[in-house]
C-alpha cells in the first residue's frame, strides 16, 4: 500500500492542481453526464444522472490515471450497463476527504433532499476512499456501504496503532463526518472487506460494531485486494446485489470464489506454500493450476514449482 491512495496508500501530498488539463477534460465530460462541481482545491464532485439507483463512489485522481484504461472514474464503468446514477467524489490529493468543502457539499445535498430521490443508494470506496464511503454514508437513508480495507479513523488518539500514513496526521479526524464507525450506525448494511493478515486493516475493521456490520475476510490478497476485486469482477457483482438489497455475507464469500482462477492471487498462494507449506502443498496447488491451462507454457512458474516439489518429495521418500 505504498503507491495508490485509493487503497489507503500514502504517496505524494499534491497530486493534481485545479488548472490541470486532464481535470479540465474530466470537467467537460462530467458536465455532459450531469454536472461537475469543484469542491475547494482538493476535491470535485461529478454526477451522472440516470436511473433511480445511485452508486456513490469515492475515488482518487491517481487511481483513475493509474488503473483506468479509459481514464474515467470507476463509478462510470460500474453503472454504465445498469442505467444507474453515479455520484463520484474525487480526491485530487491524499486528503482522506477531510475538507469543509466536502462537508458543506453533503450538507447541501441533504437540504435539497437529493438522496431521497433514489430508490436505493450504495456507497463504495477502498482504503482512504473506503473510510470516506463509511464516514459520509450517514447522509443517505437505508444505505448499503461496501468498504474495502477502510480506516475507521486516523485520529492519533484512537488509531495510534496505524503508522502507515504520517502525512494524514495533520488532517482533522475529530470534527464532522469523522469517526466512520459512528457514521454507519443508521446504514442498512455495511460490508467491510479486508485481509486479516494485515494487522492494521483488521484492527480498523474491528472498530465497527453492530448486527448490520459484516466483516468479510479476504485472505491472501494483501495490499492488492481492491484491484483484485475489480479484476475478478467481484466488485460489480457485489454492487449489483447491494442495489437489490440482496447482498449477504454468504454472497460475498461465494463471489470471492473467483480467486481460484485469478493468477495474481494464486501466485501469492504459491509463494506462501513454498515458504511455509512444504512440497506436498506446493504440488497440490501447482497441479490444480496446471490442470486449468492447456499448456504448461501458460503457467511456467507453477510448472517449475511442481518440478521442485516433486524432486523434494522424491528425495524425502528415498
């Protein structure tokens, strides 16, 4: 988590300026879809006004530029085929959305009854953006929140255990829309997805309490969890079910079965098996992966691992 602030990583303090040509182009596209509104110096809001289901996404400029082939917000992709509406809150910097301009924007939406115009509202974010998805979800009635590796807070008084984001310490996590676990108390459901091997993420998740809080363990993904969920098609699946009020922990775990065909995840497992599991486990994993490809040339790492494991097992039995 060192390069991408959308998943909670700390990078540079300044990512984009208001007069950046790329932002100007995004503003033009946003106006065509609904509206684009600058929120102070560090944030923007882009509304795509389509259907009566609203997906609110919290995103970062860096994530869009680094991970989107079309250089467009993730929310646009996620609602395109469904004809939904999307409100994208875009962070230009590693801000954790701690900005009075953002608070004021949501205040105006509440006063205008904006969220009451929709049949269903889903909030989505990862890392820094997952924190924001939880913290601002209080504005929408009966909202479902999907937060991937979120922070509960970075207030040093409550999160001294998390030293990963030193530049965020000057932000105020004690004023409005601040402590995410309190802000989700009125949500319909909150799904927190995290890898329990990351101690800080597990501790943040444990700070959320209630029968409507669902802790979804995503083992062996590490820092690549948010990207992996998108690549595997899990994120769109979860959002589609959330929009129907049909998402459950069981459905989350069922969707995560896609990991069995996701090569980066399988490579993580292979590294873990070789480090801790011994040759028999490596053989089983490599055999499983190789059985799903037409040629060993398509999975050379697993083929080499299988050969090493078989040699080690043969030596052990001799």
